[in-house]
C-alpha cells in the first residue's frame, strides 16, 4: 500500500507524503495497515498521522450535513481504532475532531436567527477547502487557512438552509472521486464553511501536536532546581525537552534507566547524543543537543539498579504512552516498578504528557491495555533452542495506577492525578466518548 | 589492591562542578595544575580545609603547594604546609606501594576486609595504612614492576572522569586483566581462578566460595613450610598473597570472606608441634568438611525444606540465576509437584538464562521475562523465591541488583494480596555487616559490560577473513570497545551501540553496580540449613555459627 514515489521506510514521514497524492480511501487503508503493522509507533506519530488523515477526510467529504460529516469521521475513526485499539491517542484525536464538528454544528444552530441568504458571492472561496487534499497541506502555515473563517463570519450558516437544501450531487462519504474539485453547486457554500471551520480546528490540533513539548517544557523551571538528581526512563522526547529547558538555566544530574530491551537503543542514542536514524522522530529533534552538551551529568544505569539508586534521587520524571481518565497511565514497561520504588522512597513522581494523550477511558481490565512485543528482543535467535522450551514474554507497556503518580504536567499546566477527569470532560464531548 | 589516592580524587573530577574538562587530552594538563582549581572544585560540605585535602589528591601536588604556601609564613600556614608535605609523602609512598604490583600489605586481617572499605580507610589518611605501605614498599619494590604500575596509573587518570560521584568510594583499582604482575607466590590454580572469577565464569556466591576453597586446598597441598618458620605462622601469610590476588580480580564475596576467616582461624589453631604432612592433611580435611557442611549439604537441606513450601499449582517467581533456588525448584519438581516458574532476568549478566535452560530441560514449565516485565510476571505469582549474596545483620538481603525490585513488587501488588517472599541462603553468607542502602556497600562492575556489542552478522556464505578471525577472541560480556583493533576492522557502519565511545563523551557516565539491598520488611522468611527464620534472626544465627 505504500506509495511508489516514496522510497522511505513505511512510517509517519512516508504516510504524510503519500497523503498528498493518494486518494483518501487509499490513505485510510494505508494508515490502518501502518497501525496494524506497528510501523507507526510513538503516540505522537500516531496522533499526527490521525490528525492529518482526518483533515483530508473532512476536506474530501463533500457532504452538506454536519451529522453526515460526523458519521463519516466516526466510521473512519472506528476503523482506525479497530486497527490498533491500544493506541489510544488515535481515538483521542478522532474524538476531538468529532467534538469540533459538533461544536460547529451547534454554533450554526445558535446562529439560526441571524439567518442570511447563502450568498453566492462567497462561492469563489468554496473550491479552496475541498480543492485538493494536498493543497491544505501546503498552505497550512500561510494565512490561507483563515480565509474561510472570514467568509463564515460574513455569512453564518443556518440550520434552516442546511435542511432545506438536500444534497443534489452524490458525493457520498467514502467515494474516492469526491475529491475532485469539479461539480460544485452554489448551494454548498455553507457546508464548505462548516468544513472550513472544522479544518481550521484540525489544523489547530496539528499545531498543538507540534508545540506540545515546548509548551510542557515551559514548566520545567518550576519543577527542577539546582543540584537535583532526576531519574528518568526511556527516550521520551517530551522528557528530554523538559530536562533540556531546565538545563539551560540550572545544573543537575540525570540518572537514566535504559529501558532494555524495547527502547534501549534509542535511550543510548539520546543519552550519548549520537544522531538517531529513527525516521519517525521529526527532524528538529534529531538536531537537538543532548543533555550532556549542556554540562548535565547523565548517568546511564540498567533498569535493575533503579531501586538501589532511588534513595539518592530527588525526583522521578516519566514520559508516558497514554494517560487514562482515572489518573493512571499506560507507559513503557518497567515504569511501574520505577514509580513503585519512588513511592517506597517517598520520591515525587512527575509525569509529563501532552493533553492529546489523555484518554477518556476508565480502565477495568488492565490486561487489555497492555501490548506484548517481540520476544526475540528478550532472547535472541541465537538461543533458539531455549526459546522452544520456555515461554518468553516481552510486555511493552505497564499500567501505573494513579496513586503512584504525584503530578501530571501537561501543556495546560500541572495537575493532580485526581483532577484529570475534569480535563477529559473539557476536551471530549460526552457523546463521543464511546462513538 | 586498592589505589588509595583514587577515592579522594573522585568527588572532584566527577562532581558536576567541573564540566569544563571535556576531553581526555586536557585532563592530563589539569592534573598538573590541579592545586589551583582544586579548592573551587571541592565538594561543598567541607570547603574550610582545602589545604589538608589537597595533597593526597595529586602526587605532584607537593611542589605547587610549596610554592603557594611559600610567601605567607603565618604559623597556621606553616602547620598546614607541613601537614601537606607529610600527606604528599604518604601519597608518594602509596604510589610506590601500588607500583609494587599485586602484592598486598602483609598481615592477618588486611586482605579480608573488602576492597572498598580499605580504600576509604586509607583515603582518610590513616597512619596505619601508610606504615604498612612503607613496609611492603621496601620489601617488594622491584624495578621491573615499576613501569607497569605507572602505565596502570596513566590509564586510571584517563578514566577518573567516569566514576559516578555517589559511588566514588567503591571504585577501587581497575580490575586485573591478566595474570601479569601477580606475585610469584600466587599458585597457578589461584591464578586461573582469579581470571575465571573476573570473567564471571565462576559466578554466584556459593560457587565462588567453593572454588576458592578448592584452589586453596591445592595451594596447601603444594605448600612446604620454609625453614625457620612454623606452618601456622607462615601459611597464613602465604594464603594472604593468594587472597590479595583474588581480590584484585574481583572483590571477594561475603561467603569467600567467611570461609577464609574460618580457614585462617583453623590454621592458627594448629599446634606448631604437629608435623607438616599431618597438618596439611588436617587442613585439607577441614576444607572438605567446610565445603560439604556449609555449602553442599547445607544446600540439600535448604532445597529440601524450601521445596516443602511449594504446593501444587503454585507460580514461583525468581530473579536471576541462583543455584540454591534452582536446586529447590528441581527438588520440588522431582517430588512430583506441579508448578510453574517465572524467571525474571536482567542485563548485563543474564544469569536467568542458564536457570531457564536447566529448568526447561528438566521438564518444568518456565516463563522468562526481563526486568521490565516484573509487574506482569508478579501478577499471577503465588510465591517469590530469591537467592542471596549475603544477609546483613540488620536482616536485609544483599543480592544481585534488581532483587529489591522483585521483592518490592511482590509486597505491593495491585490486588492488595501480598506474595510471600522466601530467601534461600546458607548461613555462610551471613555477615555481621549492616547496610541501610545499596550505596555504602556494593560492588562496581566494569561499565563497559553495559555497552551492547553486536556480534558481526554474517548473512552471506563468503566469510570475510578479517571478520571470521574476530568473533573468537571476543568473549561473552567483553565489549568491542575495549579492543580498538576489533572495532576498527569491523565495518564502521555496523558500529553497534551509540555508547561505544562513552568514555570519550564528556558528562556521560555508565554505572554498573552488582548488588542491591532489599529492605527486611520485604522478606518473609529466610530458609537456611539451620531452619526457616525471619530476617531479624540473622544476627543471632550468625553469632551462633561463628562462635562455635
């Protein structure tokens, strides 16, 4: 399913590239297969891919009806989630997009009274949004995305006109040909406007995904003071940026558990500052100076030494895979014992995470959240005789209960674990939680 | 043997306050002019007495210190200067002693004290250490050994930077890599044993103890008392050389220390009138009885009683590869019990692999995961069996690093049901030392063991002549980084780990500790050959077993 033009290994970069050229259904299938094959792994990569895909879906879906748009996004979202149910950020992004659409639809309903004619003078702008899915990719950063907004302000869409203009053309959701810019009719201005609003919102989500680490790291100086000893785990870029921000001002020591066997290579690369050839990480991160270049002493330890060193650690800073509404989190395997050891030693545990990782899921069956990985990383093929005899397990994630976490730092600020449900209800609409 | 000036240097060079020594080349220059930046780089707790601390840190420091102190002639300054000179002299003596190679300070109890402790004592400037050093220096200051010692010091200077400050007191001399420089008194069996210990060929507290005793048996068999001394007096010194050599290969385990102590006690109790042949036979008999009583039979007793704790349907979690736990599980399996074993293992030694292999080939149902899977492995556990390196007098379990994590997970399981943690431990591993955390007492292994070396993958049939010759010398945990010629000849693109050059990367440190201390409250029961006890009974049992 990978595009012929892209010689890249399948991943986020190749997907985003193919999104511009491929028809929308191909792209959906492409992302589904990437998720299924775990060729997109990191939660942020998943979130970014989902957001871009949904933007294409929304811009390609030329329906007149908000509910139809919701339906379309829901159906795509369901397929994505079914492809990788444990990658909760995918669902989160879908929910946020659904929430956007509902918000817009409600705004329109509210604006019913300032009903005006669906002006034909706004028609020149209509092809823009649905012109070509790739167009919006290029024009994301210039002001062109704001144009539909102004047109909307001039001509609020009414529920009445939505209902009174049944869709004359058969651009059903899921028709690949619907991406073509031809065949417009003047009656569709208002739909395009609702879509433009939604597209704007999605662009904001995408921007948020790009900035989230910087926003989180802005709180770093509030939490790291001089001469502290900080323990962290895995090569999370969020944590690295957080520490780097503090390193610019303060001197402290970082103890880095290597998270063998699933993430140790990346951790070693992060720690030693050698260039990663991980194409999933965006280019800006690979050019970043490592902590050691800022004069921060970094001590790399095997995971087993965590308990031994915890008595000297002042703070544990952890990255996460996803955060659950009850304040618990799903993070790389090994996180739980680290958090537990920290609790035993009365060391505060700080979890840094973007809000997009916050999932409206209350876990009842913890096992269902855990993904198991490649057992050959635990025992290699050279020990094949041994593998035949024994049961080798390689869990990728741990569920860390909320009571082991002292503080969450998101791009909105610091929160107690017990407060997270509030943020969940701020970000997701009730009707979307199980769509 | 410990380098005494070493621990004192560590806080300075590895403190975060000196980040401006980025590469190794300027490092040497800094050594020369260290007297100036030193007070600045001093550890914050004691900035008041820099002059006192200064000289032991640098062997060359005496001259700059003189120059600095020369212009001011206040009595306090003079006193300080005199003190500094004295300390510098001591440091020089120590350096001499170090150059004398692997030979130890002679004396009864010296070699028994673990290396780390001795190092910190000497760093405190204990006069005992210096006088001892003097004695040995005169005795063994051979000219041939001197350049080699100098090279070793050179090497150490380069690595100084890489010692983790908190563990500064544990970095002794670098582990011996060859038998070169070992004293001529050291028996070949001991020479071989030393290398086996260093390479973890013989690993595990009991195995090391047994191997040491067997090697000493051969030493005693080959021993003849020189004319003019008695066996009881001279054999002890003779053994001390062997012991010192062993401790330079790898710090002695508690069990080794206990066994050696018992052996020396027995030697000193031998009546000088007893003929040598008879004394030697009785010594060999003593060693055999010690091994069988304290270890072989003790293991069987422990395995028997610990196996009784296993019930049908149990899920036993164990960590790394303890020989006594293995024996316990096999005993229980032979008794026809149906249970499952879940082994948790860790880098870099992967001792659990061997345990898994043995148990699986015996027919047990084995599940294997690494330390990141603890919380999953512990979920359906019903009992945790742990081996021990030692049990301290305050009831804490001193065992392979990671044990504490397993015990903690067992005690704080999510469901709220605590899993019993059972430690299998011979009483020979009990010690009167106490430990609160894993930092004061520990052993630092070579950090290069953490660097992952990928064996050169040969996918095609045509062997590269250079590549095929290489895998042979590369052994188990030995990294390619230690052997620059190997890493250069292999394809540069397959350079393996990003940590390859960690020693040349400023501010990056690797820490590879061997043990951790599990709090006593995580241990429910200690199964020994004297019965099953709570951890609080350890000091009593220890006193009983040493007094008899």
